[in-house]
C-alpha cells in the first residue's frame, strides 16, 4: 500500500505545481526590458491573437485560456507584460472581452508566449 500512496502524493503535488505554472497572473512592468511579453491592445476582436477577460480573483485564472488576474507586485505574477504603443512592436495582440466565456486564443500558435 505504501508505494501506491506515494504515487498519489506525487500526482497531487504535480497537479498543484502545474496549475501554478500555467495560471495567468499578470503584472505590467514600466520598461520593455523587464517584460516577458510585449502586448498591444487592438480596437477590434478580429485583430486579436488572444481574447482576454480580467478576473477579480487570482483563483479564477485559467490554464492559459485568456483569463487574466493583474497582480499588485511583480513577484506574484507568472508573466510580466509591457504595453507597447504600436501594433508592430507587439509580440501578442489582445482584445478585452466583457464575458469570461468569450476569453480564449484566436491564434493558438502564440500560446507559447504565456507558458
């Protein structure tokens, strides 16, 4: 029985670690050199790579599904972003949606930017 319990403990902690790594806790930095991703907010949904919904609590974030929680401190974030002024400077173009059900990737090939 002991080996089986060890397996369950390992799986449990692996799941906890995986969730914390892929959660979308975001911090906006002041300088591009401090960021992981340069982001531009587009005017139209059709221009976006990712549709983002801002959640109220960190526990509501998803598994890289566009539900973002903006942290107060950089140390709390999984990803640091920098808001660029021009679309051509961006690695990722986002559009903020009013409902959580609309959040998600429109261009899945850019998912790696937030892992």
